[in-house]
C-alpha cells in the first residue's frame, strides 16, 4: 500500500511538472530529460523504502510466532511439573525411621515365569459315597469342616436295609442247623451207621452256608449296618480318613445312589505345586530346581514361598500345549496354603549378578516404582524413578537412571513415609 501511494504521487507530480508555462525559456527537450531522471530516482528510493519496511514486518511476525509457542510450552511444562523433593526435620526423620544405604550387587535367580495351582496327591482327596443308596435323613456338614477318621458324616435311610439284615439272620440260623447236622453225620459215619455220602453232603451244605453268611456280613459292614442284633432301617456314612470337607453335594431328604459322591474330603498335609510350563521351555526344567511362588494374598506384602521340582510330565497337554511340573513345598504346614489356590511362580534355571536395593527402599505410586535419594545431609530427599526387576530374599533388582552413579545414597527404610509427606504437600498446594 505504501509503494502504491508513493508511485501515485510521483506520477501526479510528473504530470504537473511536464505542463510547462508558455513563457518558460528552457529548451523543451532538456527539460523533459531532466524531469524523467528525477522521477526515476524518486521511484527507486520509494521501492527500496517499501522493501525494507516489508522485511522488518515479516521478521517481527516470525519473532512473535516463535516466541509465543515457546512461552506457552514453558507455561504448560511449569503446570505439569510436580515437586519431587521433600525435607524432614531431625525429629521427623527419627519418627519415620529413615535409614540410608547404597545399592548392592547380589546374585539373583533367573528363570521362567509360570502359573499354576496348589493341589493334593490322589490319595489325599476322597469322594465319599454310600454303597446302597437311599434317602439322606440327616447331615450337619459344612464346607471347611474338619472331620476325623470314622466320624459320622450323614445318616442314610433305605427300606432295603431291613431285607439285608433279614437275609443275614436267616442264613446264620441255617448255618447253625447245618453245623449240628454235620456233627451228627460225622458221628454216624465214624460208627459206620450211615454212609459216607451223607456225611459229605452235610459238610458241603455247611461250607456253602458259611460262605454265604460271611458274604452277607461283609455287605452289612460295608453298608454301615450292624451285623446281627436289632434290625434297623438307617445306616451311617463315615469318613474314611481325616481331612477337611471340600464339597457337600447333598441336602436332607435327597435321594442318592451308589454312584453319587455325597461329600469330598481333602487332607492338606501333603500339598504340592502344580505348574504349567510351555512346551518350548520344558527342556530347561530339571528335577531339584528351586521354585519361588506367591499366592494372591501376597500381592501387597511381597511374601514368597519356595518349593522344589519333583516330577516333570512326559506328555504335552493338547489344549494349551503345556507340560505339567510337580513341585514339593518346603513348608507344607503353612496355614495360608489351601488346595485349589492360584499361584504365580518362577522356576530358577540359573543365577547372575544384579544391582539391588532392599524391598523397603522401593515404593509404588500411580503404577510405577520409585526410590528416594538423599539430596542433602540436612534432610532433603528427592524422588527418582526406579524400574524394578526380580525380587528375592528381601531385595529387589533396580535399574539406576543414567545420571545416578552406583555410589548414590538411597533411603532404604522409611521410603513410604517420605512418599506420604511429598504427596500431602502437593495436595496442600
């Protein structure tokens, strides 16, 4: 716009200047040449001036545009930055139990991360049934109840029980007669009064009734019925071994058959770890290797338990392509161990050196792991990110940031107290 106005004014001035008065005494050709030279010079100066102003405007615009994002970015960065340092007084340090230390190089196990369950061997799990079936007259068992060997679990009522006892008593009565007849025929045969054939027949009848009586008595005992005595219509279902009730599958009044499992008992005395290892990792597993496993309840405490590889399956599960690994637990009497619990485990296949800190030096916040560095001797501590790895025997593998040397002093006790103070200070601000 500036160049256009200047050019317009020059053009107007040139037009006026060329309209020379009639009484001018200069030659016409010289006057026109001089006028054109002056006009060209003024036009050149105007163009140079406009170019300089346009360049200055563009430079100023670029400078403003570059400065504005930088300023905005700095403001955003200032807003997102959280305080990472906190200071404790001597009294606060003593109350929190702050202790300092450095990283240690320790031998940690390397291995396979697998999962599995706690289980019992087949002889420790029992399904209880009634041989003859019937109706459940009474039971007071609940899941988790401890029962002794021989303890009554339920009472079963069945009309057929009466017939069983009747048959036994009748057979036993015939047996007594056959025994008397055998003695009489033996005596007659010895006196040569009766033929030997009668004696042999009496002996055969006695032996047959004896076998029949013994079989019926065994059937009564198996059914929980009394052998002899008063006839009853109910039988007691007793625990074949001591253990805990894992399942109760019946209710009072229910009709059951000989194939129905009324109760399931389990003896947790000999628990073991049953792990699933992918087929590609199976060659790395050997008998005697250490197993470190944890329960779902150990997620907050970080507690670990140990076992040893005892058996390795020689077949691959066709569904998930895994191999079963059986491990014997070192401390079987731990009350927290229950059959069926899910476990996460690591099978150690080797050991190597790692940079570690005590477990108490590592804190978890917002899904990440951190540690505190002693920034000053006066009690100022700085929170730094510490990626973690394996954990073993109270120590955790850490990866130090590139700006922290191995001689850095960390807070090894009371780190969570520092985290609480730091986050409380943020909320107050």
